[in-house]
């Protein structure tokens, strides 16, 4: 108890990698990795061997929606090929916006959340399912929001987008 699971550790590393890769934001919201300082990979195998490449986690698939650690699901797609745009149900609310992507196939994809300007690339691998998690703390709500995934036909992917209210610090 208290030790992060291999999945939580791997997705935490993916958050840091994605944010370092140049995720941006607009409208006064600031990216926040939302990671636990004690979260560390349980073994070197949990780290992605290629910079910018999604972590491969046993059991991940693109044929089922990725499961977020918490929050309300506001958009999902499974077993998708090529590019797609998803509306975020209920718009963007203030609080934590989480994006979990699984992908497989030769090439990469790009995930973009508008209108907040969150954008991150994901390199996928042939014959393995990679996973990337990213979280952004939104200070302001917006009536509409979309998640766009741009991918070639050689990449299959699944995505879950979620929202969780964050409590104000007391």
C-alpha cells in the first residue's frame, strides 16, 4: 500500500515527457503534470526506450477505452484509425482535464485539446500498444471543447478524456 502501480508510474513518466515535449496552453491556464513526487518506475523496463515514444504497458489495448485513474469521462474513442475530432461532453470545466491515449502501429499521432492549446505528439510502435497520459489544470471553464487526434492509417488508437474537479487549497 502506498507504492504506485506500474501503470501509474509509467503514465506519470509519460506526463513529464509530454509536457517537456512542448505542451502549451492558452487563456491563462497553465499545464500541471499532476504527478506525485514519489511516483517512480518500478523497473527500467517501465521506461520507454525511445524518447517521445509511448510507454508499452502489459494489458493495454486499442480495442477498449483506456481507463482513467479517476474523474468523469467526457470523450472516448476506441479502435480508431486515422484522424478524428471528438467533442468534449459539457464543454471544458475548471479543474483537472486528463487525456489517456493508447496507440499501436508504425508512426505516430498528435493529440490536441482546443481551445486551451494543449498539444502533444505520441510515437507508436509496431506490434505493441503504447500508452501516454497527460493532465492539465484548467482555471476557467469554457462552453465548448474538442479533442483532435491526427494519425496516419498505419496507427490504431484509443483515447479517453476525463474531468475531475479539484479542491481549492485551504
